[in-house]
């Protein structure tokens, strides 16, 4: 394809890493995963990181861990503030754990939650905010964190789309009590499938370690705040303390992640260079609303909303993009409440979600890759100019 949604970022280091793992004969989660966890926590400047088999699993365990805390655990029926635009598996763990969602509209320019509506979303049962930074652009994470602290709410970051983004010099994915990342193919780093929960909270880390593997104690140190081992190896090998899962990553993914993480700064720099050109080409054109950066975006991809004031015809744009061999997708699924899955949710929309609906009906994104895309972006601008 001339301009695809994503591109591979592997080379010899990843292929060598795969070979080393295969040759070692240890294919299930082991030392490489442990080393990647340490390197990832270090990169974020957090104390702990726990790798899992996807960003969706990271969200599941992050939410689940809050139900098993010793103090003030979340409970079924509690309410959670969420943005109207995010990936489906931001919401599904909330449904699965019986939480009620207070769905807040987004700002049309940043595509992140409109923080002016947080107050209206707050109710007597509200216990948590899930913050999401869409497609590389940091949400108002500082404002949300302060709001959560003021109202004694848990603050979780689903940072699966915005690895390496920054707000006021702080990395996205470090603002929450628990923070998640995805390493799926198209993301900032790719381990085939993969995800991470990162935190400074030792209890949260150990709960996630247990939940990741059957709810057992095997991956906990002897002095864990979650469970004190009794030194009886026979029972400790199969001791279950939580209703957990098996969402462990493959050892291969850990080894690949170590190599990808080394490349991350250069890959983000390349993505940001493309972003600068995208902004130059379309930023001043009032036919298009492009994402206004809040802090430093890591430019996952390039969302465009056709300006409703210009009577746009999105279908015509899609046909032109197809003809030009340019891939496109709806922005992170659009308004989640426009999907049939909502019938399983316990939710309340804080208002009419007008901006999320506009992004749903008039928006789309094109890809960004960690390579030079000047040719592709110039062609995109030509196609849009001729069609809109
Ligand atoms: C905001 C968000 N959360 C969670 C996920 C799930 O990640 P994964 O695809 O690794 O399960 C994604 C996937 O792109 C996402 O965009």
C-alpha cells in the first residue's frame, strides 16, 4: 500500500533476540520478560512494571487490582468517569467488574476528555477516573490527577495509545496509581502482542503479578504486602489467593520488547518529524480540524475531523483516499456509546456527547510510522485539498 496505517519496526536486533530465546529452550515467561519489566519501569521512572499479553489484559488487571486492595477497594456499583472516545477494552473491564460508567464528551481539538465536564460527571458513587490520551496526544492528565486527588478518587491511566508522550516534562503513563501500555503491532513499540501495567505502588504491583498468573503466590517475593509466604514449598507452588487469570506474555515478547525499547527515542523522534510536517500541511486549513497538541505528542497516527462548518462529505473523502491507496480508520472506534456493546454497560452520558459524535461522523485517522513519510503526507494533503 502507498500509505498504510502501520509499518514494521523490527530489524536484526529483534530477530537475533527471537533466535536467542528459541535457542535457550525457555519459551514461557522467564528472565527476558523480567528484564524488560525492569527496563520499562526504569524508562518510565516508576518503581514497578508487570508485563502481560496485551494492553487489554493490562487494563483488565489494573482495574481488577483495585478491587483487591486492603484499604478502600473498589466495589461493584461504584462509578467511574471515562471519556466517550477510547478503545473498547478501556471500558470492558469496567463492565466486567460491575462498575457504572459516567461517560464524558471530548474536546474536538485534542480528542481527549473535556475536563470542564468533570464536575458534572462527579456523583456520590464516583470512585475512579480512567484517563486516556488519544493517538499519542496527552490528555489533561495533570488536571485530572488533581481533580481525582481532591475528590479522593482512584486515578488510572490507559496509556495504550500514547507511549513516550509527555506533559510538562512528565511521561504519559506515569500519572496514575496504575498505568497501562500496549505493544501491539501498530503501536510505538511492538512485541507482536503485549502490554504492561506500571506503578509506584507495591501492593498494586503484587496484586497484578498474582492476577496475571492464576491468582497464585508463586511470582510474589516472600515479604509481599499481598501475601506472606509460609516457606512451605509444596503448598506455595500452587497457592491461590485471588480470582486471577492467565494473561502471561511469551518470553519472546519480553526479549523483543527489550530491543524495541532501545529504539523508542529514535522512533518517537521520527514520528514527531512526520507530525511537524502534517501540522504544517493541514494545521492552518480551516476545512480540517487536526489534533491540537497538549504537551508533546508521540504521534501514534494522524486524526483529522472534517470541519462541520464546511459542509463536508466524508464518503467522498474515503473514496478519494482509497483511490490514492491511503489507509484510514475511524478515530479509536469513535463514540463508544454508538456501539452495540453499550447495551451490556451500566452507563450514563454526562451530556449529548456532541463532539464525540462529530468525531464519529466526520473524523478518521491516517497512519504514522517511525520512518520518513514526507511523500505520503504531501500526497495526503493533495488528495484532501482536491476533494474537500
Ligand atoms: C486506548 C487503548 N486501550 C487499550 C488498547 C488495547 O491494547 P491491545 O490491542 O494491546 O489489547 C488499545 C489498543 O489499541 C487502546 O488504543
